[in-house]
C-alpha cells in the first residue's frame, strides 16, 4: 500500500517527481516542521477572525448569518478540493480557505450553542469547551507522536485509512437520506449508540492527527520545497476542523441528555 496520510489532502505523491535543486545546483529552501506549525498557527488565527464575525452576526441576526455560513462552507469546500489536487496553489489559497472555513464555523457554532438548553450545565460555554478540548487533544496527540509513544506504522496507517473511509461513506449516506427527510437517530440522536459513535469518530480524528504529523515530518526530512509548508498547514487544518466539529456535536448531544 502506498505510504500516505489518512488525511485525503496529505499524500506522498505531492512530493514525488519534484526537483529540490535550484538552477545553480544549490539546495533550495526546504520545508521544516517548525515552519509548517507557524503557518498552521497563522491559519488558525484567520479562522478565528472570520468566525468571530459570523458568530456575532448569528447572535444578532440569524437570517443574515445563514448565507455567510452556507457560502463559506460551499466555497471553502471547493477551495479545499482545488488545493488538494493542486498543492502548489496552497501558498495563495490556504489563507482564503481558512477565512471561508471560519465563516462557516462561526455561524454553525453559534447556532448549535443557541440550541443548548440554558439549564444543561453547558449552555453558552459549549463552544469554548469544544475549542479547549480540540487543542488539548491536538497537543496530546502531538506529544504522543513526538515522544514516539505511538508510532505511525503501515498497519496503523492502513487501519485509520479504512476506518475513516467507512465513516465518510456513512456520513455521505446520512446526508443523502436527509435530503429526503430521513434522519438517522444513531448519528443525530443523543442516545448511548449515538454518543458512542461520536466518541469513536473523535478518536479517529485524533489518530488522523498522528498521520498528519508523520506526513509533515517526512516531507521536511525528504526535502520538500518551502512552499509546501502551506500545504501541510492547510492539511492539518482540515483535520483540526473535523475534530472540533465532532467534539462540538458530542457536547451538544450530552446537553440534550441533561
């Protein structure tokens, strides 16, 4: 099996067939782990800035926030696909993607928070809790990877890839059914099975982070061009956004059980 990250936008083929030598024969500026993490932090800042706008808009005027949320989600998805197939466009498209994703996340976070019962013990803090848990999980997985407590092997990579593919197919079927008014209680409900599924998906997203860290480290070790730091940062953002949304949904499910 090809050595690749489970994140669909992180593939070893991105770096294959690329010359890292300048015309003078000198080694070109190369990708580093530190540079990729710095760019990831910059993209996170862009997400938070645009999310703050649609968050406030959703609180003040939900009707006006809805087009921003839908537009940000749809256009952001298109931009993500373009970057995935054309990684060299990442330096110019990664920031627009982050801003678009922020428009979607800010509004949907506000809508979910508003539906949480005031007496649930979670209330308006659900978004703050989701953010804290997302970063705590990411840092924990980074520590597990950095200290090689969990090693990314071919077997682990294959298992995570297969499980993620199954989850994405499950979500696609659920979305298709929702268009016909059919809601899957095991996915959207607040029962034990639904919560169990959410916990599984969150764990899967966390393991995706391990694969992403591994890909970025290998890209730096193999001398990928400096511009690919933007692609690595963008790809890591995809997993972080997925993880955040899953944690937010889980907290919302718990609030409905209180």
